[in-house]
C-alpha cells in the first residue's frame, strides 16, 4: 500500500475530479431529462421528439456519445475543454434514463390529480409543474438513485478522453509503480465503492 499512501495526493486529485464531474453531470442530466420527459405532453411533436431521443440515446454506447462530443463538435467549430465535453456527453446520455424515470413517475400519479387541476382551470403546464411533477419526483427517488450511481461509475470513461479523474490517476500510479498493481487497483475500487455507498446513503 506504500505506492498508494505515498501518492495519495494524485488519488485525491483524480477522485475530486470524478466527484465534480458526477455532480455537474447530475444537474445537467436532471434538467435535460425532465425536459425530454415532456413526451407525456398532449402535443404529438413533443411526444415524438422525446421518444426518439430516448430510443436513440439509450441504445447508443456511452463511448460513442463521448466520441461524437469530443471529436464531432470541433468539426462544426464548437471547441470545448475536455472536462466540459465529458460533462456534456454524460449529461446527454444519462438524460435519456432520467427521462424514462420521470415519465414512469408521472404515470404513477393518479389521473384524478390532473383532472382536478384542469377542473379548477389550470393549464397543462401549470398542472405538470405544480401538481404532477412534485408527486412524480417523490415517487422516482429510488430509480433516480440507481441512474446517478451508474453515472458515477460511467465517469471512468472520461479517462480515455483526456480527463484526469479517478481511473486516470490509477493508471498513472500503475505506470509508475508496476510492482504495486493490485494495491492500486484495490484502492481505486474502494474509492468508487465508498462514493457509491455515500450516494446511496444520501438518496436514502
């Protein structure tokens, strides 16, 4: 374990980036996913757009999404830092799963709630914002927890796209300490486990 303890600052720096990447991406995915969940809208084009996005993104490997963002955007003269590109890729990908969770949460709200809202003169937007979504979000905390813990682990892919996060710090230490591979791997695994358990406890 000496290789880990002697280079603890490298681990801390890498996993600090992992946590930051996760938190920022969670916010992006939650906002975008809630918007995409408007596939429950009575307006057909909005439903089709939301359903198309979810089907396309959920069935596309995350690595491909990273490639499209990191190498595709510069082709259309959009230049982002590698960190911002990673946040964008993770947010776009995770939003599809958030949208499905929100949609299922909306479906779990009793139809009478919406009917009562319309009966007192609320518009569709008001009904959704003030009546349906607050109840829906209360119902989808467990599935959202699973989605966001998966997002935490998915941040490891950013290491292949020039972001110095947890896995990248692990690789750096392995390259410099070839005789301590198992200890370094175990330390990285424990770090991810600790973060996942912390996230689970917070959602709990």
